[in-house]
C-alpha cells in the first residue's frame, strides 16, 4: 500500500496541472461573433492566447475566415491566404506560438475592420513533457516574432498565467498529504 502513495500523489499533481492549464476556447467577438459590426480589436486586446487554445469563429454563411500573412493582414489582401474557412462555424486551434492573422474573406469587410490579430504565447505548462518547441511563424515567411528566450521563462510565470487554479493544485496536494498521513497512522 505504501508504495502506491507516491504514485497517487504524483497522479494528483499531474491532474492538478492538467486542470490548471487546460486549453481555452475563445468565441471570437463573443455574442456578436465574427461580424463586420464587431469591434474585434477591442475584443482581442485583453486576451492572452496560448498554444493549444482554440478560436471559435461564428459567422453568417455568406462570410468566411481567412488566415493570412502579416502583410496581407495589413493591406487586406485576400488573394494569398494561408488557409480559408467557410460554413459559418469554424474552430481554429492555435498550434504554435507567434502572430496569427485572420481577415474576412471579403476584402471590403476586412478594410472595414473585420480582422483579427492574435499573439499566441508558448506557455510551457501547456506543452507535454519532452515535446519539441513549437516552431514559430512557420509558413509566415520572414516574421519570427517570438525569440526562444521568451519561451524559456521560468515555470512561475506559467503559474501567473494560470493563476486561479493554483488553489486547486494546493487542495489536491493537501488531500494527498492527508491520505499519506492517514495510512502512516
Ligand atoms: C496581393 O498579394 C498577392 C500575392 O502576394 C500579390 O501578387 C498582389 O499584388 C497583392 N495585391 C495587392 C493589391 O497588393
Ligand atoms: C459548431 O461547432 C462546434 C464545435 O466544432 C459544435 O460543437 C457545434 O455543435 C457546431 N454548431 C453548429 C450550429 O453547427
């Protein structure tokens, strides 16, 4: 029985981490959605996107979402897209750190502000142990915005980012130590 305890404690700790930093799904534009009337700049301003998070675009079926390069984002050039989505219900998983740019497939809407720039951070708490560092800016040409040093920030910053659930971790730790004491007595 005693040999099981370290495993249990470890399991609880892992669970704590998993719950602490699980990916977030963001509904782009909240209730207004991916729409010309939405102030997407304001919507994205206070968001902290992390690798593994999901952007959920909800839009009218006559509209579309295009992932584009920085240059195309700035000029609303919808000719050359990284990826294009249609259908009104699109989820995009932010698979790597760096800058992600989305515009409406309708150039006029893009010029009217229907565009989204998401700065995605590589929060190490998300990465499975031993996983290779996500390549930054792949497919985005010359723009490599996240120097490696930035993703090497100590784990404590991950705790800041995922703050609220540190409590959960503490509680799990407490339960684990209570169990441990129980068995010893
Ligand atoms: C849009 O991008 C394409 C490909 O990068 C380029 O050939 C074209 O000239 C650009 N159009 C404008 C209006 O900038
Ligand atoms: C939209 O997509 C999400 C997740 O991909 C799914 O759960 C949901 O049912 C979809 N909604 C509609 C209206 O298709």
